[in-house]
């Protein structure tokens, strides 16, 4: 690296002379004489207008990486900024004394990472992911920010915190690891590059849950009269997936959620496996989060006598394994959702037999999830408990969880929704997905380079 410890004239002149086009330096900056800037080949550092950096600070921009510091940023004494993927500090942000931003880690010294057994600190290589500090955020003294973290606009991080997961805008966070303490009504600030999470849902009609739709039926000021007729204009999805989408958008208003509900009424695991393959082949969508649930129709078809459509347990297990293998190659987090039990769709003895069989399919799904590193959401147990308390003695009527013994009622959807929300919260899934995934160093440069392209002159990466 090129060090900047000498001082021919002013600090600004020295830095421009030493780094040339690798450094874009704004106007009216207040930079100390002892500022150390190191920029590797193919890397670039942008410092905006009116930036203040205090004494003893260091900025390292490793090969191919980018550091972009916006306008009116204040950086305190003895701050250390080191980038292998990219670091962006938004306009008006403040870093107090001794703040540390490292967007990379050493990879563990496994046999695969160090095949020659070479005993030097960098032999195992590095993994990296961007750090983004949005406009107006404030980091107090001795805050450490780790790779892949995004700190939202106006966020205030307390002293000595270690920020290992992303912080929402307009939030006070503190602790080790840093966690949100409270939210506040933040001042206006640019909301840069809103994060969007892509969610895929693969399952049966329990996920799909279509309802007939007419626009007048949902317009409070123009509802049709009682006894009047309306025309069905289409089918809308209104089950637990739809409600979960609304809940996520309400709880994480600073995040975009692109939810693709690919539930299909009447589908067996055989059908859903084909659907997963077709989705990948035709759309190429990579998912941040995917829900996968099937099995109820595999069992039901046999009890209906539709043997050519029924799927036995061995075939079901093969389909679950295949779907998890495929989804796992382009999905960050997979949640396998157990099936809900059958309600009063047949005589009580037959329903009991069907549920005993379906429980075996759920057990196979749980085992497959564990084998593929996926999460497993058990809705069977809480659903059964709720059914005992809520349903009338005959399992039907207003209090029931099923609309027909297989498909869920509005109340049944609500029970399933609550389990999904609780599961996401307990595992902090959305918060973790807002972090940028750690990748091998060169892969990180390739994947995250577009995030920083606007901050580099056209020839900077040449």
C-alpha cells in the first residue's frame, strides 16, 4: 500500500499528489497532517465536500474496493476505516473518536482454505461484505461496525457498541451486540438505495388461499347494498401469506418486500417440485427468504381414492430433498412449514387415520430441513392446541379453524400467521437478511461492485 505520512505542502495537496485519480477529494475539507490514507491498485476513495477528519485516523482501501464518504461528514480522532468490498458513509453522518469500520474478516484456517498448510496470517484468505452508514447516522465513541452491516438514516449508536447486524433508520441502538433500544421520529434525511428482500412461497392452497374479488367490496365509501349482486372481477390471494406480507411491510417500513406467492391449490409435492424447477428456469429469481410447505394433498389423494395423484412417503421425501437442494443454491434462508392437520373433512375415524399419516410426512420434512440447513416451522402443534380450545364440539361452525376440513378459515389463517410472525421474530430472520452476505474477497468485489460504481470515476477501476 501507499502510505501518506509525508507532507510536501498542505495535507490536501499531499494527498492529491500521492494518490492521483485514485482519490476524489471535495472542497473545504478539514484534514489533519497525520491522516494516513492507503489506496491499493484498482481501489478508489471519494471524500465529499466539507468533510472533517480529526488526528490519528487511518483509511485503507484494498485492491479493487471503494470507500465513499459523503458531504458534511465528521470523523473523530483515531478512527480506523478498512475496506475490501466497499464502505459508504452518507451525507451528514458522524463517527466519534476511535470508531472502527472493517468490512472484512479472516476466513477460518480450515484444510480447504489453507490446502498447503502455510502458516502466515493471510493464508486462509478473507471474506468481505459492504458497510453502509446512511445519511445523518451518528456512531458514538469506540463503536465497532462489522462486515455486511447497514446502519439506517439518523440512527444513533451508543458508545462501545459492536454493530454486527443492521440497524433500522431512526433508531437508538446500544450494547454488544448492538440492539435497538427505541425508535424516534427522525428528521428528514435521504433514504439511500432502499433495501428490498425477495420472498418466495411454495406450497398448496393453504399458502395460495384465493378469494373472489370485486373492487366495490373493498371500497368503504361505496359498499354494495345488502342483497345486491356484484360481478367477480378476479381472484386475490388473502391467506396467511398475504397477511404476513402486510405485517412485514408495516413492521419494516424502511424495507421493500417483493413477495412471490407461488402456492397452488390441489398441489402435491410432485407438483410443487415441478413448480420450483419451472420458477428457476423461467425467472431465475434468487430469494432472500423462501417458505416451503407440502404434504397434505399427497396424503389426501390416497384417501380420496385418486391413487395416480397420491404421493407415498418415499417419493415425498425425494421431492423435499430435491427442492431443498435446488432452493438452497440461490436462497439465503429457507423455512420449511409443517402442514396443518386435517379437520372434519371425513368421518372422525378416517380423519384420525389421515392425521397419523400426515404426521409422518411432517416428520420427514423436519428431518430434510435439518439435513439441508433449513429452518423448520412447526405449525401442527399450536394449530392442534388452538383447535381444541376454539372449535365447537363437532369441529364446524363460526369458531372453527377450517372452512371445509382442509382449507383454513380466517381464524385458521390467523393462527398460522401468528406462528410465522413469532418464528421470524425469535430467529431475527428479517434483521439478519438485511445484512449483506459475507463472500470470498474476489466474489464480494464482483457482487457488490455495482453498489459503489456511482462513487468511482469512469477510469478508476481500469
